C-alpha cells in the first residue's frame, strides 16, 4: 500500500504540534530547546497509521528554512489557523510556499475553537474562505477542532484518511531519490538517514550515491513508520541504514539517489514567479528540497516582470534536476518572495550565448517542447540517450515517453543512440557543406577529404559525424568515393591541355611498370614544370589511379593489381619469396624491389621472415 505524507503548516502557536499529538499520541517537539521554550524549532515526524505520515513544521519566521525542508516532499497539507488569531503573517507565508511548491490538496483546520464564541468563529471561517479563494484549498473542508477538549479530532482523522485515498499528484521520475532531512547514528547499526522518498523505488541491498560527496553506499536496512521493510516507493517516509566501510559525512540537505543520475549543479535555467520585482544580478536565497544556497539571478530582459525565465548562478553547488521546484527568499531581511521550477542545468558559454538560449523557453512550453530545446541547445554538445536520461534526472521510460511526442528528431545508433533535432541536423549539414566549399576552393585538385579533415572543424564524435555524412550522401548533398567526401556537384576541372598531358603521364607510368622515372625525369619528358607534374600526380592519386611509395616510386593501380595477382599465383606453389625472385617477377632492380616489398608488408599482403617473405593468407 502506497504511503502519503501530509505536512502541518501555519503560524507559530496555532497548535500544529498539539494537533499531531492529539492524532497520534506523539509529541514531535523532541529537542531540549523546543521543550524548554514550548516552540517548534525543527521539523518533527509522526505517523497516523502505516499509510499516513505527518510532518510538523515550525511556524516562527526565523525557522522558515526548516519549514521549507519539511514540506518540500509532502503530498498534501493541513493548514492550521488558530480561531483566536485568524490568518497571521506566517499563515500567509506558509501558504505562499505551499502554492509555489505545487501542493494540490489539503485540509484547513481551525484550532482553539474553545477560546472563541460561535459568532467570532463564523467570521474567521469567512476570512479563511476569502483567503483560499481560487487556490488549491478553495474546495477543501474546514475542520474545527480543539486539542484541549478533543472536539473535532476524530472528524479530522477521518478527513485525513479520506484524502489519503486520493491519487497522489506527484511528479515521479521513476528513479530513486531522497533529500535527507535527518542523520543519526544508531548503536549496533551505524549511520541512518531519513527523508521522504521524492521519486522512484529502491530496495534493501541496493547501491545508492550520496551527493555532494559522490560516495557510493549500500542499503543495509530500511524502516518506514517504525517497521522494517525491504523496499521504498515515492511518498514513503524512510529511515535508511547505510552500509559503509568508513565514516560518511552526512547532514540535512544532502541527497541520496540512483547512481549516476544526479549531479551537482553550478547554474540553472528556470522559470521564476515572484511577488516583487527582482533586480538583475540580485543576491537571493534558494531553497530546494532540504537544501539552502545563495545565488545570483540573471534576466535577459531589462523589463523585469514577476514571471520570468532566469539564470541562477549558485554560490555553492546544489543537487537539482529538470522540473525541481524551489523557493526564493531575500538575502536580508528574510522574506519569501517567490519560487520557481528548474528547466535546465549546468549551461556553459558566455552570457550573450546564454541569453539567446534562455529566450528559447519563453512561452507556455510543455515538457516535450522543453526537452527538444535542451537537446538542440549546443551543436557541439550532442546528447546520447543515456546522457540525456542522466542530464534530466529521469528514467529511460519517462524520457522515451516525452521523446515520442517530438516529431522532428533523428536517432543515430552505435550501442547507444545519439539524438539530434531536425534543426540541429540542418545547421550541421550546412556547416559541413560550407566547410567542403572552403576546402574545395583551397584544394581544387583534391578529389575529396577524409572524415578527420572534416571533423577538425565540425568537432563531433567521429561515429556521429559518419552517420550524418551518410545521411547527407543519401540526400545527395555530398558524395563519397572510397573514404573521400566532397560536395555532390564537385569535380576536378582540368583544361584540355592539362587533360591531354595527364593521359600522357599515366601512359608513361603504365609502360614503365615498376621502374617509374623520377618526377624530374617526367617533367623533362613532358616538357612541364615540376609543380604541374606534382599537381597531376596528386589528382591521379586522389582518383585512386596510382600509388606513390616513399614519395618517389610511382606505380599505376593496374600494374599494382597485376602484381597482386602474380603474387597469388606464385604463392600457390611456393612458401617463401626472396628479393631475387621478386626482382625477376617485377623485372626491376633492388632500388625499386625493396620499397615495393616493404609497401606490400605494410598493406599486409606479405610479411617478413628474415630476408624472405611469406604470403599473408586472408
């Protein structure tokens, strides 16, 4: 049976702790200072039954930090208002926080009804209805109670059980995560951490990762509501006994989750809603989960409104992921001024680049549209599917469901899929074609260019670039001959005279077999300067018509193929080949024979044993 976590919220001294005690028999004020001062300072925990957890949060304005930590993972709320006081400052602030965190259901409790008459109580009820109008509590039941006389406590208990049966409206990443709200050492067991499971499931014996330390730990044991269990699910109150070989540094605000899926965040793009106008570069406090960190907020628009896309730069790294909600408070004096939701994390580049990226998220985008923008945020940082899962902090199933709603995606696979949008593909292919145009202009007699030459400028993973080049070839944007890529309409242009000279050059190389004249000699024979001879040789080499060995020995591809056939025939009846036999076979001298044999060795046609060669049978 799934659990539900309900937080009790409201102004100081409105009776949240006494209500928990009346419901469960447990006093959640356990600290010495709390007992001495009669005031809740830290969050307290109790359970109504095996299904329902109650979290009591402090109502004093000085302890809002603890209040936010307490309600950060609740499913529903009990908003407590004292009948004699009515709505007070922390009632308002707590309620603002609950709305900003996206709480969708709850109960309103009017406590201390024994202190007022019925007429006053009616006025308080009217005030409350006006206060919650057009909010998630507008249709919530108002339960009137007194913890002194126990009036209404059973009605409240029934209402809590009733709302616990509603479907929980909580975003589930389908991977385990939990923000730690307490840490203690239990004799004989070691380190125990508690929290409310924010997402996913985990099991006894499972390995988890602690952030910010990135240490890996195993689950030695699990308790929920004082009972041992083998598994935890989203919404469960959990006490996890960690199995470690050494002392682990832990405290409230730390995060424990599935290994590899969450990271420390130095900056984040987010949507921000505030009750007051923030200033560009203003220093603010961010409360996310059980964490608190200082940050600077940056906007792209000088006309700063109360609902904006912003960049947060954290003064110290925090754990955050896509769709995490947070609270914004002023640096000093402390006031809650708004909240927001994380869109993307750890963006890089200069502010001008980030401004352009931020503007992509203006408007009412759904989750799939946001992920599409994240995928195409950088043409150099291309996501693999596995990296996208980890970047978003979402399970494979959750991400795939969102990707299925995006029409313009291309997937390229090599063990793990690369993902790019059509927009990215269009920009990348334009860059490739523009680059080939530049390379062709600089090297008009090159038949094409190797992948490495192209990627020196495009800077993509080699296997991804290969896939994109293949698509470009299919679309007839470029072409490939062997391993050389060129623009689809590119061809080497020679004058009639150059073409005629090239034919003569090839004829000489073919006729001289394996004793090719030097480049200087070819220059004299054809009455052409050396640079032009080199240019024509380069063209024929790129067309795969000749082989040049050691920059000197020029062999036509026809003669080379004939040599390979002769070697195949020779080795049918012979086991070894020496230089003398090879010279006879090629009708050449040692000057040419030795480099030719070494070239055949490099091509793995033959291999050397002493001064002889053996045939490399494939």
